[in-house]
C-alpha cells in the first residue's frame, strides 16, 4: 500500500513536471517567435533606412558633383572663353586690312568660339536646372520641354495646377524634375512616340506627375519579372524611395504608355540650406 | 449490446470521451480539406485508424474481454504515422532520414518489447501492454516536436504562429506525450487481470490528455486554409 502511494506521488510529480515543461515550451515558442519576428522586422527597417541613407547620399553627391562641374564650367571655362572672345574681337579689329583669307579665318574662329560658348552654357544648364531653383517645377518643366521641342520633331504638352501651390523642398522638386526628365527621355529613346503629355498636380498632400506618350508602350510586369528594368527605371524607383514616393506604369488599350508618380508634399523650408544656383560661389569670410 | 456500451460509458466516462472525441478532428480535416497537406493526410489516416482501434477496444472493454492486443497493435501505427508528419515538415534532409530510420528501429524495438512482455502470444486473456515501447515512442515524439519548434523559431518563416495549423498539432502531441512519458511504463502493470497496481486517478491522465490533444488537432485543422496552403 505504502509502495503504491509512493509510486502515485512519484508519478504525479513527474507527470506534473513534464506537463509544466510542455506548457512552458509552448508558451516559449509563442513568445520567442513573436519577439524574434519583431526584432527581425526592426532589423529590416534599420537596413532599409541605411540603404535609403546610402542612396540619398549617393544622389546628393551626384547633384553636388553636377553643381561643381557646372560651376567650374561657368566660372573657369566660361570666363576663359569670354576673355578669348574679347581678345579675338580686338584681334579682328587689328587684322581688318590684312586680307580676305585672314578675315575669313578670323570670322570662322569667332563663330566657333560663339558656338563653344553656347555649348558650354547649354551643358551647364543641363547639369544643374537653375530654373528649378529660381522659379520652381512648372517653369523648369516648361523650359525643359521647350528645349526638347527645338531639338526634336515632337509635340510636347504640359499642364499643371502649381500656380497657387507652395514651393516644395529642394529635394522633392529635384526628384520630381529628374523623374520627369527620365520618363520623357525614355519615351523619346524607346517608345517611338510623336506626342508626350506631362501633367503635374499638387494638392495639400500629394504631388502627382503623369507622363503619357503615344508610342509603342511596354509591359511593366514583364520588365519586372524578367529583370529587364534598366538604370533609368531603377533610378526612378531609387529616387522615389528616398522621398516615400511611388510610381505605376500602365499600358492603355489605345497604345502608348502612362507613368504615374506620386510623392508626398514636403513644403520648402524658409531658409534654403544649399542653393542649386551654379553661378554663385560662397564668399570667403576673412 | 447498447446497454453494455452505455454501462461502460457510465463506468469509464473519461476513457469513453477519448474514443469519441477523435471524430472531431476527423470531421474538421474533412470539412477544411486539410488532407491536401501530406502531413495532415497522415494525421487523417492516423485518426481514422485510431477511431477504428478505439471502437474495437471500446466494444471488447464493454463485454469485459482483454483488448490490450489492439492497443499494442496501435503503438507502431501511431508512431509511424505521427512521426511521418514531421518527415514532411522538417526542412533538413538529415532529420527526414532520422525519422525514417527511427520508424524502422522503433518497429524492431516494439516487436522485441511485445514478445518480451507476452511470451505466450496465444494467451490473449492475459495479454499485457508493452513495457518500454510507449515510453520510447513518447521520447522520440517529444524529440521531433521540440526539433520542429526549434526549426520554426530559427527559420522565422511563419508570421503568426497562432494561425499556423501544425503548431496546434505539435502542441497537442507535446502535451499528450509529456504526460504519457512516465505513466506509460506503469500502465503495463496497471492494465492486467491479476496482481495489478492501482495508481488511482493517474490512470485517467493519458485519456484526458488524449482528448485535449484531439481538441488541439481540431483547432489546428480548423485554421487550416487551402488557399494559404496553395500559396505556400
């Protein structure tokens, strides 16, 4: 009898201990897995933020470098070319009576120099959109399309409601501008289109950029699935990731392509940290 | 006949519940079509076989005939099918191989234990429960369950473990085998005609946790989604 009681107690204790262990294991798995997942999520967020920061830094560096090159072109090459032009003008006055051949060479040199000055000016403007900094998105886009219309046989139209909208932060404006540039360039390069329509709408929350063309279009799903996205499309997505923006591509039934980008509004701060204007060097304070 | 069954149900309500509660997970697996998952298919087969064996045992118990032979037959079937579920759930090949080897070795061990406890097979009246096989089965199953939990924690593939059907199945198995581990070898001495040891209420513990595990199997299967499984 005593042995049976002892056995019962021993069995009861052992069974209870095992049962407690089983409950503990189940609870442990439930909570530990949840904690691990939340940690993993946090880690992914940190990694994502870090990637975003890297991307942001890379794009900032690119813009800074563009600005520096533009500034050097304007200040150094531009000045030198202007001085050369002055010198040539003076020289041309001196050789007026030298002969027809000399005069022709002089005129040709002057014309080439004029052309070079124009090229340098164009490159400088392409490198840094000064109109964007001075007058905002709508003006910069208008300038961009007017230049394109000069060089291509294209019909470009631009609609916007940005007259009353406040200026956006430098980063957001530059992002929208660069995306627009990339989308339009893609349409010209790949879609064989004859018409491009750009639509820019800004409300209190979101900036909407719609670029539509009447070209051959493309299947965005196929491009994503087959990893065919070139640097252009990836660049657009990278730029948008930094400003929490999104982009969708559509292939309308009637043909062509529609790219629809949305970016949250970030109004410009009162003071601008770094001007885009390439022609102003900071004065050294002595 | 029915009076005998009713009388047995009244005398042994806990044991009777553990027989008929098996119907719940069977119906749920069928209703949720969970058998499209190979692991749940094995569970389904096991539950049907278990129900058949339990009904036969229930019948013999109600007419006071030794039914331990059917219990013993059920032990290797149970281990083969339940550990087979883990064969499909384990990611690493070494564990899959381990499960297959363990099934083979366990069946050999069971045969030895079966013959060791019952030297005279023709004496069905005094047929006894296997002595060590159930304990070994409990140990092995606990090992596979813990290994699966470890794999789940490490892999972090499941966003919410509470909505993962197999977690509930494993929880049921863990609870059942944890309580059976120490009681199982004693049952060989309690479930016999002569000189039996009385362990009182503890004798019902395997039945209670068998019923709990059946409910947990039912819960796990209820949250099984064919659409989710297809997406995986």
